[in-house]
């Protein structure tokens, strides 16, 4: 399935990744998930995404764009995004970050090795 990135989407993930490192970026993605999720269900639904999307600068997206994002990230087909699906989707929507993911993986592995020693 080809990824359709909404034209109003501005990709800040690569900048965040370089400033925060791998662990910091994952922490921020988790914070973003918390902002967008339905507090009762613990997942991002269409309604929670629509209601809370302005918190992340996504207020300009149409209902169709929001549904497309939800469908593209919904790997288990339950009509909602859990935290892992959300994080994977954010990486997939960031072409530059996908290219830089090797850097982030190597950085995380090096940190794990340092912590292990």
C-alpha cells in the first residue's frame, strides 16, 4: 500500500531524532500517543484522533486523511491504533527518518552495549 502523506504534514521527526536520540524520540512518540488516544479504550480511535489532532499540529487534516492514517497504521485490523502501531506509523510517515533509522538503531545498540559493560 503506497503511503499518502498529507500535503500539510511537516516532518519534524528527523530533527527530534537527532536532538533527542533514539530513546528520547521513542519517549516523545509515546507522549504523542497519550495525547491522541481515547482514555477509556487505551487506543487511538478515529474520534480521539479527530478530537485531539490539533494538539500535534494536525488540525488541517480532513476526515479522509485521518481515516487514511488510521487504516494505514492499523496492522491488526481492529479499527484503532495501539501504541506500537502508532509509533510504526509515525516512522513510516517520515521518509527521512526511515532513511536515518539505521543510524538510530546503531545508536541504540551502542548505548545498550555501554550499559551492559
